[in-house]
C-alpha cells in the first residue's frame, strides 16, 4: 500500500489544529445552554404540576411529557429542510421567539386540557429551535474536530441539565409555579439575545427544487443511525417522565439530584468520547456506552434509597455521554454540508419520537407493573440499539469513506 502524500498528511494536521472555540461557536453554545436550561426547569417540576396542581395521574404525566416530543417529530423534517433551503439565521431567530413565548405561556395554564395544548405548541417551537441550533453548531465546528466539537456543544445541554432541574426545584420550593414559569421565560429570552451575535460565516444553502420528494425532508444516509437514536430515546423517556416520581416513592429526599449527578458525569465523559471517536472511530466506545445505560436501569430496578439511585445516574451519564454524541458525529460526517439540516432533522425526529412514545407507553406499563419493573424492561430494550449498531453502522463506518467536508 502506498503511503499518503505529504500534502494530504499536512492538510489533516492543519485541520486538527483549526480553532474550535471561535466567537460563533461560543455563542451557539450559550444559546443552546439558555434554551435547554429553561426547558429543564420543567423536567422535574412538570410531573409535580400535573399531579399536585392539576389533579392528574402517572398516565397523564406520560401523555403531557410525550406529546411535546411527538409534536416536535412532525416539524423536525420541515425545520431541517428550511434550514438548508432558506438559511440558518432566519429559521433559528423565529424559532427562538416562538420558544420563548411558549415558555412564558405556562404561567396562564389552569387545566390539563390547556397544558396539553400548550405542550403541542411548545413542541413545535422545540423541534425548530433544537434542530436549528444543532445545525449551526455543526457548521462552525472544524470538520477534523467534529466529534470533539459536537461533544463540547453537547456539554451545553449537559450543563443545562445540571443547572435546570435543581434550579427549577429550588425556585419551586422557595416561591411558586408562577415564578418558575416566569424564570424559564426570561432565560429563554436570554438565549434569543445570545444568538443575535452569531455571524453565520459558514452558512451553506441548498437549492429548492420545483418538485419536492420525501428525501428532501429526511436524509436516507442516516436512517440506520436514526433507529439507534429512536430506541435509545424510548428508554430515556422513562427517565425524563418518571424519575422524580420513583425518587419520591423510594424515599430520596431530592429526586432532582439524579439529573445533577447525570449531568456532572456527562461533563466528564463527553469530551473523552468525542476525542476517542475522532481518533479511533466508534467501535471501542459504543459497546461500553450501551452496557452502561442497561446497567443504569438495572440499578433503578434495585434501588430502595439514595445510593443505587445515585449510582444509576452515574451509569446513565457514562452511557449517554458516549452513545448520543458519537451517533450525532457519525451522522454529520456521513452527509454533505448542505444536507446537515436534513440530517439533524431526521435524527432529532427519531429521538423525539422515541421519547414521546416511550413516555406514553412506559407510563401505561408502569401503571400495570410498577415503576421498578418498568425500568427493568428498559434495560432489556436498550439491547436493541446495541445490536443494530454492531450489525450495520459499526462495520459501515470502517468500510465507507465518510464525508469530511
């Protein structure tokens, strides 16, 4: 085998040294941090709002949590198409405006019906906002550092998870749901303001064809990875919807600690996972990620107090800190720059669909068998994406020449 020319090797080295922490990258991370922080205010508190303030039960919680994700599924393909065709700047701006208004509207909710309708509207804005921000992040990251860069970008989600649930519970403990919703609105507006400093120097637009097809909205090259995201999200729906209720049931003083421990673990794992992917590919780390997620659910099944409850959060942080950013980086590398919006829309649609269906179906299951056995079922479900990944995507990564533009 002939060695690579020196010019190619030198080019790769220069790409690897390309600056990552540019102004645009910092601002999109800040925007994402604010959006997710306001969103995570609702993660541990909305189930309590449903049960204590509006008189709902666990199945109601599942529907209320799940409908946002299912609604986001409907708009993510459209948002990805518009991001590629119209441009990142306009779509992200209007999405952030709508998201902020939706956060503020929780202040006026007085019934389960109104909350359900608001969650539909919130899901629409959530689908556009998160797809847009993720696409902008992929644009501004140097290609040779994409795994590392998207890993760091994902840390803004992680930091939001560390801050949001704990801050939301603190605000609720000290004040009221009204003040909680007002605070979420203010932070969302801060994210909107941060986004206005992004220069969009790397914005790439595709051409709008006169006849649109299914593939204009969904990216076929990432379908297999989307299935992995879907099944991973199904079990994650059991965390976002019911972990607070499980914590209360087994005597954990502050169930929000789960999200804090999970987030702090992600902060440590994500950079390592991203760098490992850039240097060695996904094969060495993905198995460990899936096994860690399965272990987290087994620990929840066995938990009767804070120790195993907290240990599960650590295992979950390790698992998701590996699986989610690695799958995202693989998908972005697989498509041309002007198809990143469609790729993100496809992946996020799969993830939201998984969370939505998972929240609803696992809520129904928990009513029949209890929360502990519901989480044990999740440990079995996670074997599905593990198998799918090693049957196809792991081999395909090393067999195909992935796009690195």
